């Protein structure tokens, strides 16, 4: 049986680990609530902008805009934005997302070119190891998902799509549904197709809408803003899912630490009681020998 000093060292070590896991749990809880708030704030904006795009498409000739190119052609130059985390310690969040991403990318081997961008060091490292060299890594976006990064990403993909370097743009991320359900998802954002906005709510207007200078030019301004909003939304869905996974992992680790501390404390008490009993026995034996000697 181990001595008391060794058990005390183990107890201190587990207590220090528990402090770290509990602090990470509290931090993840705070970040998760912030991400949920941002998703809620962005929901109404996306509802309105989708309605605006739907209204513009209704007043514009089909396939009469650069953003609608390639919609009826074979997707030979697809582009993917893969959003994962910078760090681990978040359960199976990264593994599930990146397994899903690799399955999708594996189906694109027949493409002429495959353009891949990543958010999060885990995505960059895993895809590189799998043989998919990312063309662009948006460093910092996983830790600080904001409109600055969303706008930079949207401008990058819009420029490449207009130049003909890519024929489609997809986002692979983890969609937050509720506290218990988060699932990997792949969204196609370019080229724009009218069916993608078929269920968008109509704008609250009672008169015919007139677009100036033209519906095409308004569409040209609205779609980049729509992409910024969608990327921003996906970044926060991914951040919320990551923090929930980390929160659950740290909560489980803290619970395991509590159970280990309980077992170690029982073991320490047993060893301590045994040591006291041995000391009493030795004292009693010594006293008995002294009496016999007298």
C-alpha cells in the first residue's frame, strides 16, 4: 500500500487538474452563451436579406447574372471552406467535423481543381495530413469569429468566383440546433439558385418594388452582403458547437476528478488510520515490555 506522502501528492495533483477543468468549463459556458446571442441577433438580418434576394430574383431574368453562372454546368472547380477549432479538449467535435469534410472532399477527386480554405488549426493540420493542402488558412477566425473575418472570406470567394477560378463555393461547418444536437453540415452558397430562396419570407411591402438602377445591379451588391451574413452565421454556429462540446468534456473531466479525489481521500484515511493503529500497538507493546521488566 502506498504511503501517505505519495497519496497527498496525488491529491494535490488531481485538485490542480480539477481547478483547470472547472475554469475551462466556466469559460466555455460564457463563450457558448455569447455565440448563441450572436446567432439570435443574426437570425432576423438573414431572414430579411434572404427575402430581399428572393424578391430580386423574381424581378430578374434567370441566369442573367455572374453570381448565377455555372448553376447548370458541371461543378469542375469546387471550393470549400472548412470550419473547425484551433484547439482540442472539446470531445469529438473536431473528429466528427473533419471526418465529414474528408468524406465530401474524397468525392471531388474528378474535379479539375479543388480549392480548399480552412478556419482553425485543427482543420489545417488534419486536412494537410490527409493529402489536401489548404490554399488559404484564415488564422484567428476560430477564436474570434466576427464580421472582419466574415467579410474577408466573402471577398475572397466572390473575387475567385467572378474571375472563374472556382465554379462553386461550399461551407463545411457544425450546425448548432440545440444544447443536445450539433451536426456537421455542408452548405452551397455559390452559384446562387432561385430554389435556395424559395421558402424565404416575402418582404413586408404592399406595392410593387422598383429596383434602381436595375435589379441586376442591386443583386450584385446584395449577394456579397448575403455571403458575409451566411459566413458570419456559420462561424458562430461552429463556435457555439465547439464550446458546447468543450463544456461537456470539461464537465465530465471535473466530475471524474471529484470521484478520483473521493477515492484518494478514502485511501488516505485508511492508510492514516492504519498508521495510527500501528503506532498505538507499538506503544502498548513497549509499555507492556516495560511493565514486565519491572
